[in-house]
């Protein structure tokens, strides 16, 4: 048996399962608990219910150290450090729904354990929990995992943030000790600052994306190429090259939720967060811009057949939460178009959300007879597609690249009229190549 600190994980969703598997990989015995019996049964059979690269291998390799249960008692008997990884979805008002978090606190509070909050919560939540459950030590340790690279993000983090209050230092030291082998900078701070680091980081990333999307929109007006602009900007150390890809807006389960959560939090405390209000608005408009690009070439969309290439909110995930494809498909249908779609992994997740969309088994099948194709998720296989064959199959070879993913020259050579985001649309001299 391992001599490493046993770890409990409450909530075996995407964050919880990655956290559990990675701690097991680091040598800790882990008891992970979820209230959904079917999920636990599947995990006990070795089935990983989410699409996350590298995760099935970790779960299999560490099966001996990983226990899955529905019983909180089994977890509390095994572990002193309890990582809470339950969902905090947005309510209609944009506030975070803390029902699952508070249920977890309720269950752990009698056990005199250290409760380590991984879930993203509004600033102030930790201090409220400390007041309500004085028997437990409380540590804020927000997750910074990206879907599609969550295992790597866990094992090679940029930083680990650990927030605690006087009296809970020992628990915070234990949390620091389990992360110490990763060799990342550890930011020790107070609980509310730790909570704010998470929200502010995601809000900043969203701001960066909305900023470059607006630059892209201006580039379209003035004949500049946003990919060139981002390349030049990104070399400035103070700006950096990441999160400067213009496209169909940010989506997913975290960025939209955390940006509106922070805006709401500020509003609830009496401060109007002007900048975030615009960041959100720009993002909503950006998702819809693709419709305008189609209309520019096709005129009325009534009776037109549009193929969506990619549905997931980004590659390497089957997550459809807040995906730009949802806004686009619904919008196209309301304008009278028929929508076909292909996604290598998200089809099943998308089917219920987009019942009127024809799901195709391949990209080439999706574009068959289409008046236009819209690339909405930059799956690597789209870079390899036989675009010449795709153009042949379409009624009009119009391609709107919602992620600036493809090489404009190559796609035009294949016979397409190519539209992207913030890149020149005409065939000019010295046109940059994308990809
Ligand atoms: C994000 C944060 O990055 C992560 O730290 C946090 O823990 C959870 O939220 P994730 O939701 O997995 O992770 O997605 P991310 O890779 O950050 O992308 C978010 C969205 O922004 C995607 O829709 C993506 O397509 C879009 N994006 C990203 C851009 O439009 N342009 C970019 O340059 C980068």
C-alpha cells in the first residue's frame, strides 16, 4: 500500500475524475465518490464516461489505487483531505448555483476533515462556509484545467493556488505537500484572493479573446489580416501569443460561466463591471457573425443547405456547453436553412441539443449537396480533408472558416470561395497562409 496521503474526491465529473486519476498517478490512494450510481458502476468496470485525452490510460494504470463509491462514509473513513469537485452551474441570473457545493459541505462537516474547494465558486463562498462549518479546515484550491489537455494541465500546472485563513494552515500545508512533487510555483494566499485569482484569470482570458475578435472585425473593414496582427502582437512579452486566436467566440463550460459569474458578483456588491459587460456582448455577437458571412454570399438562407464541420466547443472534447455551433445551428434554422453536421466525437452529446440537425457520419457526407460549409471546431482531421472532393460534392463551394484554421490558398486552390475571421476575403498578392 502507498505511504502517500490518502485523498478523497467528492464529485466525479470531469474535474473530479481528472483530479482523482492524477492524484492516483502521483501515488496517492484515492477514494472518489459520486451520487450517480450508473457513473460509479461504469467507472468500476473501467469505463471512462468522458472524452479526455490520456485519462483512460491513467484510470486503468492506477486502478489499484482508485476506489469509486457512492458512499460518503467510505470516503470519509479513508481520507483526511477531501477535494470538492462538484458542479457550480450558472443560474438564470448569472450567479453560480451552489447547491452541490453546499451539499458536499454538509456531508463533510461532521467528519473533522480538511475540505479543499476545487470547484469554481463566487468570491466570499469560502468565508461563508468557514462560518457555517467551523468544525472543518477549509482550503481554497481552484482548478485551472482545460478540457482536452486536463491531464497535462494537472500534472504540469503553471501554478497552484492555495488559499487559507489563520487556523487552517496545517490543512493548507498538507495540500501544498501533495502538489509539491509537480514542481510548479505554489501561490499561498487568503481564501477570498484564491477564489478571485480563478475568476479573474478566466475573465482576463475571455477579455483577450473578445479583444482579438474585435480587432479581427476591424481588420475585415480595413483589409488587414488578424492572424498576422496577432503574430506581431504576441511577440511582445507583455502580451504573449496565447489566447489571441480570433474565431467564433469563446464557449465551453467555464469561460462564459466565470465571466458572467464575476460580472454578477461585482454587480451584487454594488460595482458595475463595465469591461466584462462588453466582453460578454462582443462574444455573443461574434458567435452570430458567421450567419452574416453566409448571407453575404448566399443572400436569403431560406431553403439553403448548410454543413457544420465540428460541433464541440473546441477540439479534443465532446463537450457542447455554450458551443458556438448551438447558436449558429439554431440561427440558421430560424432563417429557413437546413443544417447538416459532422463532429468526430460530439455527435451523441449534440443529438439531443440539436434534434433538427442532420448528423452525418463524415465531413464529406455532411457537405454533400450543401450550399456552404462552416468550420466551427478546429478538429485536426479537417486540415487533412480532401477539400477538392468536398468542393465537388457541394452545390456551391463556399467555406466559412470560423476558426481561421485552414490554409486559405490551399482551400481556394481546391475550388472554394473562402471566408474566415478577420482575414482578407479577396485573392490578393502575398496572402498569408493559415493552418
Ligand atoms: C478554460 C480555462 O482555460 C481553464 O483554465 C479553466 O479551468 C476552465 O476554462 P476550457 O473551457 O477547457 O478552459 O477551454 P479553453 O481552452 O480555455 O478555451 C475556451 C474557449 O475559448 C474555447 O471556445 C476556445 O475555442 C476559445 N478560444 C481560445 C478562442 O476563441 N481563442 C483563443 O485564442 C483561445
